[in-house]
C-alpha cells in the first residue's frame, strides 16, 4: 500500500515537472514571437541610462556592496534585441538559442550600441545553457517602456511585495519577526535590487513564496508545501542567470520553520521537513537546468550539454585566469557584507538580545527550536564553498545570499527569549498604572 502511494506521489511530481517545462517552452516562444520594432525602439531610447559607467557602485566607494550589475542588464537587453544569427532563423530556434551580438574586449554597452546602429548586423554568440526566462518579462515590457521606466515599475512592484510579505509575517508570527525580516533585506541593500533586471527576478520569487506560505498556513493547507518548493526550484532556474538562486529556498524555509515552531511541531520532524523541502527545491532546480540543455541540444543540433558541464567546472573550481578556493569564496562574500553601519546595528542587536536573554530566557528544551534556523543560516556558506568560482568572481551580488544567515540567526535569537506582543505589554502597563495610582491615594 505504501509502495503504491509512493509511486503515485513520484508520478505526480514527474507530471508536474513536465507541465512546468512545457509552460517554460511556450512562454519563451511567445516572448520571442513578439514584434521587435517597438522593443528595439525602447532599447534605443534607453541608451542615456545604459551609457553610465557599469563599474560604478550605487554608494560609490565606501559601501561596495551597493554595486549595480549594469553589465548583465546590457547583456539581457542585447539578447532582447532578438536579431537571431541569420535572416531566416525561426522564432522556435531563437527562443532556445538566446543569441546576442558579441566581440572580444569590447564593452557590453558598445556591443549593444553596435547592434542597435547596424540593422543588418546579426548575432554571433548563443547563450543556450540558461533558460533566459527573464525575457518573458522584459520583452513584453519593452514594447511599452524603456529601461528606466521598467526599473521604476520593478521598484513599485518589489516594494509592494516586500510590504505584503512583512505584514503577513507580522500577523502570523510577531512584529519582532517582521522587523528581523526587514533588517535582513536592508542589510543586503534591497532598495537597489529593482534597479537591476538581473537582480529582480529571484527576490520577486522569494517574496511571492513568503506570501504564499503564510496564506497556506492561514488556511491550513501546509500539505502543498512540497509541491510549492518543487515548483520554486524550477521557476528560479527559469528566470535566473545564477545571481542569488538560494534566496528563493532559504528565506521561505525560515518562514516555514517559524510557523512550525509557533504550532509547537516536534523539532526532529521540523528538521526532516527542512531537509525534505530543500531536496524538492534542489531536484527541480537541477533538473530544469538539464532539461534546457537537452532541449537546446536537440533543437539547435549543438552539444550544449558539454559546454554547460565545462561551465559548471569553472563555476565550482574557478580557473587559472580566475583562481578560487572554498575558504576564499566564503571570505570575499563576508567582506562584501561587512560595512561600518551594519556592524554598528549588529552590535546593538546583540547587546539588546543579551539583556533580553538575562531577563526573559526560555527553558533549554524550548531553545532547541532555534536549531533548524541555525542550520539554515549555514546554507549560504555551503553554497559559496560548492560554487566557489562563481561566488568569488561575482561576490558583489552573490553576497546577498547571506540574507538567509541574517534572518535565520536573528530569528534563532528570538527563539531563545520569551516574546510578548506589544498589546499584552500595554495591558500590563495600564494595569500597573492603575495599581500605582490607587496606592498613592491610600
């Protein structure tokens, strides 16, 4: 009986995966089938913004973690030009080839500008190992808006999602958990994320996931969480160009753990749930990559798989030109997170926590609920150690995975102390005030 149920569940995930891949394929074909005239017009209109120095950090020299990834945004727009590699190339091929114009030792801005100015110049480089799902958002938007307007739109949407996620965390957990979430986002410069097409997608997926998780717990439909994390792994792979994919796993998982702790779930079962949901996400994420390589290889009649595997070796181990070590990758990402302002807030938070721990410490058995959160806080450093090459070269954005560590540790600290809602504290204060007034009268 159990074997039949297991096979049935496995079958449901297989069907779900194939549906997901089919949706990805259809979405890409539709995106590349859109007329290019308006899209290319709005890319031309964006050149003033795009011409800015791509190495310039948002905060200039003192907080280097504020650097924008205009380089990759230019690459995304270059791909969005959708010229193809020949005049008669089909939309079907374009959708899986994801080509762009490229030359060695030429800046991304100059490459895009050259492609814009020369209508008869076709693309000469394919980028087929990624899905480039961001094109399903960017190309439709480019029909109506330029790059700067899209960034403004992303800013509105992202902050609305952040507010929505924070409110739900506050309602389902506490104001302290909501503040921890906000602090973890501010620590990684959330406010500049919508300013880059490259950064936006994974954080949008993460915020939507946090909202959905809170809703599922509210309506007591937690049984759908494995399916949700499985879908999230594939969707992250579809939209992301390997920026901070782990953020779509780690932050939602922390919220799941906190909600389970609130419901007094068994600690061992919570750790098992953590491992299970992590595996569903990872399996879907890896399989979505492999699916794109196979589909692209078949359609383009090229060996995309070998190229992708070579890139994996570089992303994990680095190269002679870009040397990387496991400890070095962890170190440089911590360095990007570190700044004087964040350090000051960190010291202040620890000081307040120590005082709270002395006055309102939980029993040791209740503190064990912090263990899954501490496990999750280690996730970013496991990622940096495994994907050492990529995490070293692109530390200026991969460091943001440490939002998982910050949120996880802060929430683990909360699990060690007795929390009281502000309304309860207010009632106590009112009661105490009444008693003190009565005593003074006597």
